[in-house]
C-alpha cells in the first residue's frame, strides 16, 4: 500500500487519493482481481480481524433475500455496477465510489 495518499489513484471503489484495502474470499479471486501481467510477482495474504466487522453485502448471493420491488431492482443495479469491469474510464467508477463512501460513512465495510 502506498505510504502517502498522494500516490493513490482512482480504483473501482476508492476515490482518488483515498486508500482502500481490496480483499477477496479466496486466493484465486484475489489474483484475478489484481490482474497481474504475465510472470509478475504477486503476494497474497490471509487477513484475520481483531473484532467482528459490519459488512454491507453487495454480492449476488445476497440478492435472493429481497422480495421483488424497488429495493431488489436497485440492489441488482448496484451489484451489477460493482461487478462490471471498467473500460478504463474513471468516470465509470463514480457511482460505485459514491455508494462505497456512503456505506463507509455508516460504519459498514462494502462487500461485493
């Protein structure tokens, strides 16, 4: 992780100059999300928390818990936006960055 915020660029969920820790539930997903070049060195670590985390679940697994209606449709659009690869346009990140910052302001950790 960069030591200074001035080295942090836009990411899928983090706005410019704001550090975020991107995690995955398994090593393969972590590797795929990092999108390393061939023959790149990649480090993968297991992280254990000291206390329970309050997680906002935007994964497709959570989708089935909602009845049909506005909330379900909105959640689907958010989940789809979280999982759609960007074409490199930073403006495509803005809706997810906004949602993530809102979720973070409510003391949740976003899970996609």
